[in-house]
C-alpha cells in the first residue's frame, strides 16, 4: 500500500496555500469547502480567488519564505514554477509538516484523491498519481451509482443514533433496524424529495412495536435487454434485494447485476404457456414480503407497459404491504432506437400508438379504424401469433398494403435482428421471427435502412421471401 487513506478534519485549521493562479484556485475551493483557514502566498491573485477569500483568511503578496510555515497544519504548493514548488516541499519536510505539491507525487507527503461528496458520506479514489484518467472514470461511475440522498440519510442516522441505541438494547436489533432503514425505498423517496418531517415520522413508526413488521415489494423495470439501459435506480434496487422474482424477458446481463446472495425465482412467461400462473406469482410476492424480506419484482421493459405489474401491486395493497415502482425503458423506445427507427418524424408520423397483440380471451376488438390511420406509428407488443389478423384488419380499415413494417427481434441485445417489409408481407415475416419481437408499422420503419447503427441483420421483405423458398 503506497498511501494510507485518511480523512482530515480541517475546519478552523490553518492551511498554507502557495500560489495564486488557476491551480491554486482549484485547491482553494476544496480547502474552503472543508472549512480550512487559508493563508495564501503569491505575488498576485486570480480574480476569483480574491473574491473567495474572506476576512477570516490571509493573503500575503510575496514570494514564499520558510517562515510562512509557522503554525500551519498543511501546506500546498500550487504554482507553475517548479523551483518554487521544490523549495516549498523541502521546507515543509524539514519542518515535519505535511505537504502536497500539485501534480508532483514524488515531492508530496500526501495527495488529494478524487472525491465523491455526499456529506457526511465521503468516498475517495486515488491511483497515487499513476492513472488519473482511470480514477476520473471510476469517479464518474461511482457518482452514478451512489444516490444523491445518501448525505441526508447519513445526517438522519446521526440524529437518530442515540435514540435507536436507547430503544433497541442489543447490537443485532440495531443492525437489523438500520439495514431496513438504509434499504427502504420509502425513506429514500422522502429524503430525495426533501420531506424531512415525513422521514422523521417514518423513523418513528419503525420504532413503534405495533408498526408494520413485514417486508416490502419493489416493482422494477429491467429494460428491453441491454443491461446498460437498466436505470440507475433500478440497479440500486436489485443490488439491495433479498428476493428477486424475474420474468423470461429479463436478460442474463441484467440478472448478473442482482445482489449475489439474493434468492432468485424465475416466474418467466412467454407466448404459448405460463410457467407460473399469475395468482401464484402474486402469492409468492406476498409470502416473501410477509416474512419481512425486501422483494424485487423484476420485469422486462417497463412494468406498467403491457405487463401485469398493476395486478401484482393491487394484491400488495390489499394486504397492506408497502411497495414502490421503478420504471424501465420500454421496448417501444429501446428496441426501435437500436434498430434506427424513430417513433415519430415530422415528415411521416406525428404520433405513436402502442398496443398489445395478446389480449384477454373474449376481450373487445380494438378500434381498428383509429389504429389504421395514416401519419402515425403503430407499435405492437406480442403480435407475432396474431399478425395475420392484424394485417387483415388494418388493410380492411384503410391502411395501405405497401405501408413499411419492421419486426425487431431480441431488440438491444447482441442477437438483435430486424426484418423489414410491407404490411401485406407481415404474416410471412412473422413466421420467421422469434419471440420476443416487436412489430412496427408505419413509414418510419423504412428509416431502419439508413439510420441503423447498432448492428444486427436487416432483411427486407423480398430477401426474406427468397430465403423462405
């Protein structure tokens, strides 16, 4: 280990900053945020640095002198003069004062890490000056992974710590309480939306012996397949889950991101059969939540788009089990974008309509006249089996047989394939498509020929028919 990570408390502590230009300005902002009392040594000051220094701080318009080190806790050499920086480092070493020479770790006794600030929660990343670009990339990823409400959560924890300790006498009970609080989407939402009184009330309820002692259900949209399209909040939820019930359409790449010690239960569905009936899925969700577990229902695409997420949450509501919803990127938005098909285009389609080709038995017929209207994009989920009926109804109600169509198979995944043709060719195209596939009907479907960027086979109707022969 080249460096021992430490967090220094600089509030009201004296720090010497040698330099008055852009480099010094960057360090001054950081030191002032930490509450340091600055003494700045430089022949002249950057205009913004002058504005930052209040009466509490000192500016000495001169060249560095070792006497300036008296009574200083830290010293930072931030000039563009290598000789001056070397002089500062040597003097600090002689005085046994910690010194940082900007961009010169060999002369530094301490370095500034890259910081993710969720005060009072702080995360620091460093490569010891060996790979600054890599550190910057890591910081960007960590910034995305760590929710913004962590700071408020840390402050709330500090305010309630003594009270929790008095109420819950043993370490195990306190640990379970805090784990539940830190993992709670309800508390997170309250803090994210700055509802402090409601957050305090939530904490009070958890300490009440008569309050709800069970778990909770989080309905999460996994997106259309590409794990990169999983939302940040969705990622956070599946990494905190104790039990995950997932569908057939959830990709392996997304499942690999689930917390490793979580119990995973496949309740996958696909056209033609249901591996687990819906009422059994509902009961599984309720059973695990009643046992006090944090349950994630992970559904492909968006959970409220032609899924049964609403039915599952209605069952939770009836049992008094708390729940939250994390939306996902639906296939209509994700798969079409990866296929180079815009849902709307001012020259071709001013609206987009999403329907399902798999309705309840004995359900009412959709409004085919409305669906057959021109200048709109029609996106059909689960429509492969019903494609002959869909084609016949749309043409009968006025949609041109030559209207471009596209079938996007396994959209956003490395196995993506796009079959292109016309509305009258749709039934033949569907015979060669595999589930899951999305059907896009409208002039925008023809743009896949020119706007395709992700890859995957693009076959036109004539080519497809030749292959069938």
